């Protein structure tokens, strides 16, 4: 039986750390749905449409993935998609508490959906969407931490792109 995982997140924006987890997940699951939480109450830098566009470009080398959005409870979305598992990445111990809490809440809501944690590559343990946004906001160099399209879009967002001559 083919195994399907949901890889949920805000992806605001996608980073190379997310891609590292996806690469690992794609070796375990037959298909992974990268699912962006559509939450109008949560302030995001990029619109869902912008995030989808960046995901499409960044993930075009993956053959066994799909990009989607969801709202409401993650476990309900997972059931709707007939998923076997929720895939989440773990970087440092600091991620543990939040991830543990979320996984146990999801289990309480639906005992049939398992959360599978994969450990990120060492080089990405300090990479997060928030830290990349913060560095980019003040003109810091974030090259190599996120896909090229993301670095470009961040520079545009913060108006740091040198004017064309
Ligand atoms: O990338 P993030 O922001 O850490 O992702 C968090 C996400 C989207 C996985 C989480 O907030 C989520 O699943 N939200 C949907 C509502 C839900 O089911 N919450 C968990 C149990 S209350």
C-alpha cells in the first residue's frame, strides 16, 4: 500500500531546512503533500498565493509531492486526504516542546494519524523562516539559507533590490 504524508506548515517562506526535511520524507513516503496553513488571523509576510508560487519553483525537482493549502484542523485535513502520517522536522531541542505538544494534541484529536519527526541536517539547525525574514529585513545576507527565488522575493519585499539601470 502506498504511504502518504502531509508536511504541514506556514512556509512563510520556505527555507532550505524545509527542503532538507522534504528530501528525507520523500525517501520514506510514496507521496508527500506540502500543505500551507491558510490562516487569515495569523500575520504572514507573504500571501498564500506568493507562498505557493515560491514552493512551486523551489520544489520542482520533486516528483512525488503535491502542494496544497488547508484551513481548520490539520488532522481533519489529513483524514480528508487519506494520509498515513503528518511529517514534521525537528531541529534543535528548542523545537521539541512545541512539536511534542502539537503531536500529542493531534493524537488526542485523532488516534489514527501518526506524527513522524525527521531530524534536519546539521547545517540547517539554526535556519528558520523567522530568522531569515529578520536578517533579510535589515539587509543581512541570507543566500544559501533559502531557495534563490525566496531570497529574491525577500529582497523585493523589503525593497533591497538594487534599482535596474
Ligand atoms: O510552520 P509552522 O507555523 O510551525 O506550522 C504549524 C502548523 C501549520 C503545522 C500548525 O499550526 C497547524 O497544524 N495548524 C492547524 C490547526 C491545528 O490543527 N493545530 C494543531 C492542534 S490544535
